[in-house]
C-alpha cells in the first residue's frame, strides 16, 4: 500500500499544482467583477454544517430547490445526474441497485440480509438494510458522497454514501400543495403543513404523498392488467425546543408501494438458468434456426425492440414494499461542545407474487416475502469552538439487523417437471424455504481536523467496527461468524486562496462478510476491503460566476464478494457456493462538476465522470450447457482477469441549463433543458459477464433529453415538462424476470405532463 500511495502522490502532484495555478490566475484576472451568481451549498458530510467547497470529499449535492427543478421522483433520477454513479433495477420501485465509482454489490437482490457497497442515510439514520429508494417528499437536501466513507457512514460504505435530509418543523404557519398529471394517466399529489403549537417551543410538520399510474406495460392475455402502480406515503415530524440549548426531533414515515407487475418486456435471449431449463423442450418452444435447440417463446408479442410495451402472462403478478421508519434525534449544546443522540428503527416487508415463467404457458408461479428490520443507537460529541484550530468529533454506534425470507414455487401443467412426473400441477417444490439472517454490531469512530496554518488543514479519522452475522435456513442449525475491521482516513486540505482549495485523501472502506447457505450447511465468506487514493480541487471563480470541482482517484479492491446463480469461485470448489471472495479488482477515474452563471438569469450545470473498473484477478465457476461440470473437470472455470466490473460505465455525462425572465413585476418565466448520457454497462450478475458485447447482458450506451418550462410566482410554480422528449428507443436495465421469453429489458418511455405547486409561509 505504501508504494501505491507514494507513486500515486508523485504522479498527480504536478497536475494538481498546475491546475491550481491556472485557477488562481483566472480568479485574480477577474477579481474586479461584481459578486453575483452561484449560491453557497451547505452539506453535512462530516456531521457538521460546512460549505461544500471546504469539504475534502467528492460530493454531488442537490438542494430542495434543485430537487423541485429536476422533478426527482426516486433515487435513479439523482444518480443519473451524478458523475461515476450508476444503477439498475429488478423492475420495481423498491428494487434499485446502486454503484458508485464502479463499486457495486454482486449479491442477489433477494438475499435475506444483504450488505450493500454504499451507505444510505435519512436524517443520519441508516436505512440501507430495508430501503434504497425512500420517498422524495419535503426534502431539504440530498448529498451523494463518492469514495469510502467509513468514518461517519460506517460499514458497507466502500463505494460511497447517500444522505437525505428532510425538512424540519419551524415556528411559522406554512404549507404547500403539489398536483402533477402526466401520460399513462399518472396522478401525483403531495401536501405539506407546518403548525407551531407553542411558539418557539413546539412545532409539528406533516406530509402526505399519493401516486397512481396505469403504467407503460400492458398484458395482452385475457386476464388483462399491466404494471399499474399505487404508491402511498406519509410523514410526521415533531420538534421540541424548550430552551436555546436543547433540540429534540422525532420523525415517523410510513410507505406502501405496490405494482401489479414488474416493469419490462421480453428480450428473447435466455439466461443461463433458462437455457438449462428449456433448451431441450421442443414441445413448447420453437427451433427457428433448426439447430435442434429450443429458443425463447415469442408468445404473440415478439421481443424488444419491436415490442416496447407488451407482455403475455397467464397468471397475475404483484410486487411491492411496505415500510415504516421512526427516528429520534436529540442535540444538547454545552459550552463549546455539542452532544448528539440518534435513535432509529425501520421495518420493511417486500413481496413478489405470481407468474415467473413470463409467458402464456402455465409454467411456474412463485410467492416470495422478505421482512427486514433494523435498529441503531448512535451517540456523538463534537466541539463548537469556532476560535480553535482544532475541530474534533467522536462517537459510538450499536446496531441490529434482522431478516426473514419465505419462498415457495409451484409448477403448472406446462412445467417440464410435471411432464417428467416429478410433480403434480400446484405442488410446492422443492418445498417452502425459510431463511433467517441476523447482524449485531457496534463501532467507535472519530475525526480530528487541525489547522496547522491559515491555509493548511490536516484531518485524521477512523472507525473500528465489530459485527456478528448469524444465518439459519429452515430447521438447520444456525451458523455464526464475527468480523472486525479498522478503517482509517487521512486528508490534507490546502487553500490557495479563499476560493480555491486543493485536497488529497487516503481512506479505507470495509464491507462485512457473511454466511452463504449451500444445501444443509452454512459457508462463511470474508469481508472485502477498499483503499481509496484521491486528489481534488474545489474552486469558486469569476466572483462566484463559475464553480469547478474535480477529483481523480484510484481504488484498490480486495477480497471482493461475488454471488451468482448455482455457481461459485473455483478455488477448491466445483460449484454450489453462491457467495465467495474473488481476489482483487480496481477502479480509477476522474470526476468534474461545473456550475456557471455566465450572464444574469442563466445557470448552466455540467458533470462528467470517466471510469475504468476491472477485475484484476478473479476466477469463477459457471455451469452452462457446454462445459462438463462434473468433478474433477475444470471446463466450467472462467478467468475474469481484465474484464470490466458490473455497473461501471466508462463515461457518465449530464448537463442542464435554465434561463429565467421577467413576465411582469411579480411573475417570472423559465425554460430549462437537461441532457443525460450513460456509457455501455454490464449487468451485475457475474455469470452474464461471460457473454461480452451481447444483447441484452450488456446495456448499450444511451442518452436522452428532458425539457421544462413554466411560470414562477412568490407562492406558486406551474411547470409543463417532457422527459425523454425525443422518445429515444433505449432500455436502461436488463434483469431475470421471465424464464420462457428471455431476460427482461426495461424501456424508458417518453413522459409528459404538467405540475402545479402552491406554497405558503415557507
């Protein structure tokens, strides 16, 4: 590690120094201009309010006004506007998978408890165990932090972290109402009210949000239906401030998300699993090329791209999540010291029921339910002495996560297992399966920031984590495994001027290991480690008319956890192990974010991410229909060295511009255009990486435009909009939903509508 660090620092030193001198020259050349333009952005990435430009972390931050301007609906929207960030879905709102800097989890989305590679916090409480897509309503700020964030965000923040801060009650009577109507008969209604109960002592804030849509996918089978969806949310927040030193916040959120079908259309290309299941079933499947091998079933609807909105399912399907979150935060200010306590609990229930063969055949149907809950208690103490050259923050955390999964699958009359006489239609096979998974852990963390000079700050932090994982399947004995790690962080921040900062950071990320179940035994797998080496610059130029933030990084990834269907790592195994550790991988790249106000009333944003993420050393076992998978054969062993890791597009680009103009003394008009580009990306199922450059396992590069225009007043905004305005024929995801008709792809349809928001007292 020392050699890597030394070489990295030597290589980037002249680049950063030169870039800093150029920025200094630009800034001084235009120092005489008026100070108008870009506003300061406040973030809490280091658990205290700071100017974004002073924080030595690569961050994308979206204020409440920006969230409204972009009309963010879920996590995929703001990830798409973040450099070196990517996502996938399994066809429903609650099943988003994220990757930051090419670091993603390769573990099955249906795992009972699954360690992610990014932290996800709402109001400083970790919700990642149960939700990676909380509702965007009444949000003050969204922060996306790239690179390991173990010190404050804990285990599993190897790729980075996402922090959502909701708006809190205040002492004025206020409220807002939003109504949105768009194509597919989509209705979205949101309401907020803020009520002071006892002036300066007690206030309450409530939010509700309701969305329903007919969806863009239709089922042509006589049973009808499609991906109609209904989402219901509510939140209540209470703030108690009996004196100037004590603030108590209690917030409760409930959610109900339901879709009548997972979104997507058939690709006509089978997964490895479907090939093994159907390859010789010429009774029900076509052999169009005459090679004696069955092929995916067109089923009267065809495949993408000719088919963009139809399925043919003989059995109903529904998918959704219900969850509730309650958090309590206490801030008590002593002379020059702040004590903080954060208590949180989240409970979620995910369900997926119905057709899984994805055709009009009476093949297979499945019922799956995963319940998860998490509790944590965090205590922090930090100094508030603004005159001190030393700022510190220390704390501790206790957390518990528990999960239970119940699954049962049934064959229909068209199942090959019924043909062979193994089962009767409606039987359960291989029988109901129950998994229990539990995690108990604690951590100590802290960071010290020392101002050695007026321009130079050194930060040293770290986190010690210990957790125990316990897994049980059906009536088998439980298997336990303990994991510990210390994750340090070192950072140097140097201010060339008040408006130009250079920084360099070395940090370690830790993702806990676990236990995977193979037949009647539990097999532990180890934790994975990520070392991040990063340099960056943050500059406000031209008297706040130009902001440039840039970072370059190298991340060394060891013992990475990989999981894939009915296969495992080659070392000592010939298959069966579902999760194990590969040797190593790396990611490296550059991120740039630019905001400019070149003239009055015009704001332009641009972000770019370049990423190279590869397996350095990884050998996996994948059983298909070609290799001989009987020991001691090694024909199924595949070398992944040099292959890109999943969800790691080489280029991620986004740009937008908004121009405002006066209509009357009290009314402003505005128009904005947004552009998004994502490069080619592989799906996260590792066995599908063995089919390079093939549809649909590799998602082609795509781009699209959004446009918005409307009128703003002191109290209301009216916006007309169109997203994917040119109706580009693209799909953003591919996943295993339908066996018979192939891997499912998820199209991005054009959407258009109008939104009205009225606000009072905010």
